[in-house]
C-alpha cells in the first residue's frame, strides 16, 4: 500500500510490498517480546530458529529500494531498511528529525506530500507516504520516501522549454511587424513629401503603441517569474474567504457575491498571502465572465473541509470555457480576452501549487459558467 501511494516503479513494487509486510511482522514481534514476562524464556533451539526467521525477514526488508523509516509514539525516527540507513548514513535515530518526524506525523495515510531533506549532505525532494501500525497497545507509523528530484527537474525543464517557446512566439510576433513598419517609415521619410510624412507618422504611432504593449508583456512575465516562496501558518479558512470577499465587493459593486464559509470553521496550514492572491485572480476572472453571461450575473465563493485538507470553489454565471480553450487555460500568457494579459490564472495556479495543492477547472452544470476548484 505504501509503495503504491509512493508511485514506485513496477519492478520495485512487489519487493516493497513484501518489505512492508516484513516490517509490520518485525514490529509486532518486537512489541510482543517487549511485553512478555521475564520468565517466558523459550528453549535455545526455538530461539535460534526465531532469530533466523527475523534475519530472513530483515533481508527481505533490506531489498526494498525505497527508504523506509519508522516513527514511534515518542517522536523518534529510525531507519527500517538498508536504503534508509544508506540515505541517512546511520543505524540509529535519523538526523533529519524533527522536520521529518513532523512531516510523517502530519501526513494522512490516504494522502501523499512532498518534503525537502538534506540527507547525505545534498538537498533533495521526496514524496512521503505513510501507513499506521498498532500492536500491543503501542502505535507506530511506517513511512516510505520516494526520491522525486529527477521528476521535478524534468518537469521544470519541460515548463522552461514551454515558457521559452511562448516568449519567443509572442516577442517575434511583435518584433517582426515592428521591424517592417520601421523600415517603411524610414523609406517614406527618405522620399519626402507631405503625404509620405503623414504615413511615416502613422507608422511611428503604431510602433510606439506596439512597443508599449510589448513592455507590458515583459512586465507581466517578470511578475509571473517572481512569485515569493510560501510562508505557511495555521489560519482560519473562513477568515481567508471573508477577506477575499471584502476585496471583491469593494471592486465589483455591481456583481453579487455568494459567500459560503465552512461550518464549523476549519483551521489549516497555508500561506494566506499567496492564497489570497490566487483567490483575487480567480474572482476577478469570475466577475468579468459573469458580466458577459446572458442571465443574472453573480459569483460564488465557497470553502469546505475535504479529508485532511480543504477545497475552495470559485464559480461564475458567465458563458463558461470553450472546449478548445480548456487545455490552454493555465498556460502563461494565454487569454481569450482582447485586453487580457494571460497571467492571472497562471499566477493563481502557481500560488496554489507552490503550497503543495492544485487548482483545476472543474466540470460545470449544463449551461453554467466556469467553476474553479482549489485543493489544499
């Protein structure tokens, strides 16, 4: 189960599952031995057979390529197999605690999170999955650490390539006609005459306007590239939603906002500033879309508990998103608005993803507007 949640390769899956079973068996045996009365001493030959069995199970455990660690009730983290001992360079307590201990304790067995560790002296990112074990009145938690640094770097490289393609496409689309207009204006000035001078001035006016547009485009890119690192803290979800609602009602006075806060309130660890920025962008898009709809314009903002996290929904009464635009919607600088910059949704998603969440365009009711869902 831990291996599947950690996304292990198929070749390691069977070994990891066997190792997990062995780990649970070893833990149960160790706890039972610790609870046994001192006088319950087994014959030597039986004890030797048991030790051989334990060594065999430990051998299976050590074959798992994924580091497995154990978190005891007291908060101590120890390596459970060879991969973990090699990763943390220890046979005893893991030096990465308490950060690792806190992450293991806070991770839901049904979920998965990422954690940055300096194991072995080099910082790397791991996917963390856990499973709970209870035996002899004591609770333990097994955790699998899957190295995803390579996946992250590959995703970053792909994102950079896509961004460069977008930048080169947009900049070249602007520079090519500007260069042609500048050449034409120069030729008109060289030929002389009142009419040529007028045409040259018109060309220069177009060049100035397009240059200003290109400058706005570059400024938008710089804002997109300079999103701050998350600074999470424990906050009230209702307060985050109410603050976003106040900002919306101040700016969009003609569009009603339906606010639904969770009851009871939910406390969650997130960056309120980044989350507010994402909500402001989503609500601004929703207001503009609602104003283009055929019915009564309105926007809905709702939050609710979802497992060990929360969901935040932003929904509008606009015309919805065209099917051919759904796949491009979060792409930087993609926009369906004549005067749009194409960075609002990109910024919103980046603000959410940087906190370990996700922002998706959810299916809407027939004839309904767009519905965006944040999961944190």
